[in-house]
């Protein structure tokens, strides 16, 4: 694997920056991210003041290396907005990460 954790993390940082710039509600509840081994791949934790994208660093390196970043990471945020729109909820409070765990 030639992708470093730092170069893979840069992809996530850019995604979060772009999302916060594009999404109007991000002024109130901005997106942030956390690299963590507490999950297998990716998840989202949302509360009244922020939305956190949780990403396993080893999995992140793998999806960047295999050119699947868009489908595996960026689309997770898109999916969250679609779910929010479909359910009509402002946010999905959670103690547990929402997302893909396998």
C-alpha cells in the first residue's frame, strides 16, 4: 500500500471543507472528521452542534488506494443528506455511529 495515512486524510479534510462551504446549515452544525479505530470503516455521529464523520484510518488508506474514495467516503455525506430529506429530520442524534460497518 503506497498511500500514506496523511495523504488519505487530506482527501477527507478537503471533503469536509467543501461540504461546510456548500451546505448552508454548516454555519450552525458544521461537519468535522475523526480518524478512529473504534469503527471498522466509516460512520456518522450527529448532535445539535456538529456532525462528525468517523473514519478508520486503515480502511481509508485502502479506499483511497483503490480509487473508491468517492463511493465509500464522499457518498456517505450525500447519503446522510438524502436520509435527512426523506425522514424530514433536522438531525439524527446518536450515541452510536450511523454508517457502514462492514
